[in-house]
């Protein structure tokens, strides 16, 4: 698992003003298919950071919740964050 780095602002646990992070898992059909295939073939589980999981710092957890509540697909998270950053410089 990757250490907490906010996908929005890039802050991490070493930043003095951020002490709370939340990990959100987003819909990923490919992830579910890969897991099902692996379970059927008795594969070893993949170790590492899931591609559909993103960290949000205490200042941006609300964005993660909005994405999660609206069932944003994992591969659209970067796209929407880029758009939001372009529109609102100081999020």
C-alpha cells in the first residue's frame, strides 16, 4: 500500500498541517474481473496499492466523498481532479 499522499494537493504525513487521511476505493470493473479470474485460478493475491484506491487529506476528504457518492469510476478520478484544479486554483 502506498503511504498517504493526497491525490488533490500532494500533501503527505510529513506535512506539518495535515494529520488525517482517508483512503477511498472507487468502482473498477477491471479490478473485479481480475480478482474473480485470480480466485478461479487460485492465484496468489497481488500485493501493493490497488489502482482504484486514492488518498485524500483532511482538507480534501469532502471531494473523495462526493466522488464516492456519485460512483465516479477510478479511471476518471484524475480527470475530474485536473478539471477542478483548473477551475479553482486554491482547493
